């Protein structure tokens, strides 16, 4: 597990470095999801070799004649193969941690984050299907599970052995479409569908519990016919066991995480959805934390 821990640390370090350089960014998402993303890419996902020649750093236009090929962001996961896994990355605002993870595992070049959120870049701040690691555009939050269930249904119908994985944020369970997708996946007994939830208790307006509560999440997921397991999302051994265990139908692993993990300075903020560093005094704790991460 040493490599997984190293990748997780690298995700937090790269995202913090970017936020310090740019003055803002989605930082708490990196803190909470680092171990999940590291484990997925280092040990869980069965993916093909990346195809760097198919990835474009510059956005060539929307899919269509003379524009971008469909599924441009998928190529960092390798060519389509019925035996290999697919990943639907639902919370598109987690793009920065995802790009950092792809760099850490060698699926994106080191230079990639230099073009993050720049005009014409494929590395959008809110990822879309042309963005590295995004197989589909998930639109508003809550649409990713529906698309993944459709892909899983098609793969099951075709007899493909590869699984469909979904990365969700817990705030997406405030959306009715997520529950409809879960009900459908359960009805069609999609045992090839596996979902991991970054349950960090936060959404754009503050704590989930204070905006629209979703607990007890595990019990609710089971009530919709899916299998649910709840684990510490920073315990990579327990997380791998939960993700790898058998399930005859759709499996939802609820990874309970800390949105300030590895960066205690964040705990002093009331709003964690996005971080803006306004002054030298505000920046100082994060600069110190970054130096500590460098060792």
C-alpha cells in the first residue's frame, strides 16, 4: 500500500501547489478524495495503457465533423476493451484532484496542470467529455450514476466482463436523479456496477446536514435494492476490501472522509466548497503546509 499512500500524498501536494499559485481552487475535495482516487488508479481499476497520442492539450472543438472526436477524455484510460473497466467520474468540480491523480500514476504528463482552466485547454475546471479522465459529460450534479447505469446495462447485455465504476460525491444524493438511477440499477440487477462515494459531508452551500440531510445513507441505499458498505475512506486497506468484495447487484461503497485531511488549516473555514486565498496572512498556513508536504 506504500505506493497508494504516496499517490494520495502527491494528489494533495499538487492541488495545494496549484491553489497557492492561482489563489483559488477546489482544495477540500482533494483532501477528502485523495486515498479513494489513489486506490482506484493504483490497485482497483483494470484499465488499458494510456494513449497519449489520442489526448489533446488544446480543446479542438465540440465532438462532430471538424471538431473533437467523441470521448476525447477517455483515452487516458486506454482503448475501449470489453474485458476492461470503465470509470464514470460524476462530480465534475473534482477535476483538479482527478488531473493530479492522473499525473501521479503517469497517465498525464507533468506539465498538464499548467494549462488548467486556461482558455482553449481541455483541462477544464469543471470537467467535460473532452477533459482527461472524463468519459462522459455529467452535466449538473446527479447525472453520472444514470449514465453509468446505462453503460453497465449495455455491457451486461453484450456479455462484456469489464465493470463500470462510478465516483460520486455525497451531495449528489440530494438529487432525485441519483435515486432513480439507483432504483433502476437495482431492478436490472447490475452486478457489474460499482459506486464509490466520497462522503465528506460537504456541498456548495455548506454542510449537507444543514442544507438537505441524506442520512442514514447506507440504510437508504439498501432500501433502494443496492448493496451498501460503509468504511473509513482514508483507510486504504478497508476501502480496498469493501470495493473488492462480492455483490450480486449494484454495490455502493460509502467512504466516510474528512475534507480537511492533511490540511488542518482548512478546518478554520466555514465554507469548504472552494477556497480563495485573499491575503498574505490567509496564505501563510497553506504555504507552511506545502513546505511540510515537500518534506
